[in-house]
């Protein structure tokens, strides 16, 4: 009995479906954010059961709520290989 009381504190975990209800992001977005260290890491309870720590997900949501909104970076359209941009002083051609 003593080993149970002195062990690590067990925390509640959630599966993917519960996570998707809390965080409406695509699976690929969540995965990419995990890889960059921007989202709580998943861990395996078994080879077929992946979970997240509920307290970590809630802390992440609270941090996101209090953080200022950052604008997404716009791509540099001058570097694209297709659809070249028109110069600012050029008028669109009429066909």
C-alpha cells in the first residue's frame, strides 16, 4: 500500500476525440505544433492508444487565451516561380 501513496501523482488524460472537442485544430496542425514544441506532447498508453495530459492542454489553452494575437506571416510572392507579380506602376492588360 505504501508504494501506491508514494508514487507519482496520476493526472487525467484525454484521447484524440476529446482533444479535438477542446482544440478545434486539424490533426496535422496539432502534430506540427507538437514537433515545434508549441503544443503539449502526446504519449502512448499502449501501442494503439495515444493520449494527452488534460492539465497541460488546459494550461496551453489558458496561455493562448491571454497571449496577444499575432498576424500570420504573408508569403514572399516575389519568390514564387509561377504567376509572376505585376509591377506597381503597370496597369492590368485588357484582353
